[in-house]
């Protein structure tokens, strides 16, 4: 079973969620326990998470903070009648027992007893949140405000002081904002208990500069060097303080160059000047690749809601945004936060430059995104993760995901790493992960060979092991069994289809008959777990009408003749 979904699209997760629900309900019946289905579905949806709230996509890793985010944000804000406390508790207990009985419960999880105790402890706050969502939202907003102002929300004396200062007006509270918060509109930073969401875990895992590296980079930045030279000792000694002061001036410098005050700047660009100054940094971090000015302009315009994704600015707006983004990039370059990507030998001199982050820019973008509530793994943290986390990143095809997996394998040691990766391939029900393991282990054949040799006769994995050994040249064709190679071929085709990599060229070269049998008949006779998906995909998307018809006929045989569902 696959249990990591950090990079999975909603349709992929929904397919797996349905399997989880069926299996957990069956597991509960086997224990004589009733599992509340809707509460279980809500719990799984939470752990899959949204872009910047809810769970982190790690379905087998549960900590007390997850329970708090589930009960004090996700369920009260879910828009559907919230399950009762007893149902939440029963669903969580059933899921944890199911994972534990199958050896899937993440070793980083808090003990089951502590997680269930957390449900009990949050029962009353949960009931109040469900009964009065508006008051709960305002409380969560004030909770975040207190934290931003430096108050300890767990200290009664500090809470009392905060309340006194708000009641006296010393800390002003905008009634319009409070009303918007109470009504559930997105205002300001997200609540502290909203959960991390998946996005941060799907981005690059940065190697942040050390304190000494950061200080050296700051002092080397042209803007800081000029400030030091002009200040005659008037600047703070702390390089970070100097740099942050200089960075804070970027927004004002750009607005002044455009002859705009803060309000008119926001009217023109849809972002406040300080938000506009940060936007190129966070865009470059998220993309984790050099971007041209044109792409950065498009990204900033989307953030300012001047265009939608894939939209275009008119000529006047394009020129205005290009000028403003160019000014920001110039200031960031002086601060040592961005640099131009060196041109290749064959580069056209008329091409516009592409920009990338420096280590200083990576650190600043990381800080800004973390402040916005995104949970981003650092590189060393990622290297300590389990195989499935690295594999799932690599299976997306992102360059940094593949590089991270290579680094993880080197850090683990190839022999130990390939053993862990093959273990994931044995238990997963995801063909893209199986295909990724085959590819990665093929590149490390010497280390992987003994692992696959041990599994040649494994009832559930033998066909894959034998096929891998044959493809690597370690097994003769006479050692294969009927169906070995076709099973793996079907699995690879399914992986390509699920990753949207089956283009017209692939389809034109793909044999639709193997050893006299049609591809579709093989999917049925081998009872391949991807049979339903493959037949549906070919029946809808293959360019040849005859092939589509044959696939639909085979699908009807699978679903209409009483065949067991693969």
C-alpha cells in the first residue's frame, strides 16, 4: 500500500482513499469493531491535506499536532456536519490499528494512546468550535495575533495583558476584519492550528547557509558593502540586521522609482510594495529553477490577481509589470539575493536573462514562506526520511526530486538504500512507485541484484524480481515464468499513462499484441492490478477508434461478467 501522498493529485488520492476505506472497514469487522465511515473519510481527507492547510500527505504519520489541527480547524471549517467526538476517536483508532497491524504505521508517530488521549482532551473545545464556528474563527485569529505580537498564549498573565490592551484600544482591532474573520473569509495569516498542508513538502528541500556563510554572503553583497563604506561606523554590527534593513527599503525604492505611494502601488499591481518585493524570491524558490523576467512577471501578476493562471496582461500592464519586476530584481541583485543564470555557449545574445536564487536568496525565501505557514523540509531533514518519501518525490519527475533520491541513496549507502526501496515496491499498490524503483535499482544493479535474487520465488513479487534480473542480464529467458515480462510491461504502461507520458509516439510504437495475445486480454488473464485503469484509459484516450473499441469490450468483460475486481 502507498501511504505517502505529498505530491499526489486529488484524483490519485481519491482512488487510494476509496481503497483505504474499504480495507479499514473490513479490518474493523474482523476485530468486531464498528468504524464510522464518514468520520474515517474526513480523517483521511485531512491527512492528505490542502495546499497550505490540513495534513502533510503522510497518511501513516500521526502526531498530537495533527489531532489538534483536525479537531480545531479542519472539521469545524469543513462545510459539512461535523462528526461526533466518539466517531472521530473511533475512526482514528481504527486507522492507527489498521496501519500498525500491517507494519505501515510510521515510526515517527506519537503513541496511539497519546493520540486518542488528545481527542478526549480536545473534545470540549471541538464541540464549542462546531457549535459556534464564528466565535471559534475569531478566537483563532486573536490566537495568531497574540503570537505575532510576542505573547505566550499558554501564559494566563500574558493572555490577560493582551485582553486589557485590546479592550483599552492600545492594540487596535478592526471591526471589519473581525467580522470578515467570523464569516469565514480568508483574512491575514492562516490560523496556527490550520495544519501545514502539502505544498511545502512538495517543494525543494533547501540546504540553508550556515551562520558564517550567511554573514559572509551579506558582507559581500554590493548594497551592504556600499552601506558599510558610507556609514562611517553608524550601521549595526550584526550583518543580518543590516541586510534586513536594506531589504526593507527595496519596496520603498521601487515604489518611489515608479512615482507611486503605497496605496496607489497596490491599486496598480494588486500587491503591497513589500509583498511585491518578496514575490520574485518565493516564485524562484517554489519553481527551484532559473526563471526569465517574463515568467516572473506572469507569476507576480497572478499573485496580484491581475490575471488568472495562463492569462496574459495587456500591453500597458505588461510594460508596467516588467518595469516594476525589473526594478525589484535589480535591488535584489545588489543585495546578493538573486543572480543572473550564466548564458550557455549557444545562447542567443538577444534572449532575456534568467534569474536564480543565491544561497542568501534561498534563505530569505525560506523564511518568508515559513512565516506564511508553509512547512518546508530542509535538506538534512529530508535525508533522514524513509524511502517512500524520497521515492514519491522522485516519481513525479521533478529534477530536484531525482537529485534528492540520489543523495539519499549515497547517504544511506547503496546496498541498504536499494533494499529499502525494493521493500516499498513490494508493498505499494502504486504502479508509478514500482516503475521508479525498477529504474533506480537498474542504475545500481550490483547492489540490487542480491535483493531481487532473494525474491525470485516470492508469491507476490516474484514476477517483478525475475523480470528485473532478466532485464539486468542476471537471468536467462528459460528461467522466466509465463506472464513475468507481460506483467511488468503492463505495469510500466500504466505508470506512463498515470504520469501523462503516453504520447502519440509512445502509442505508435507500443505493441498491442504480445506472444499472440492482445494487451487487453493479458491485463485480464494476468489479473493485473492496473487492468481496470488501463482498459479505461485506452478506451477513452487511444487515437485509434478500433483500439478504443477493443479496450471498452475488454473492460465490459472485466466489469460485466462477474469477474473479480483486480
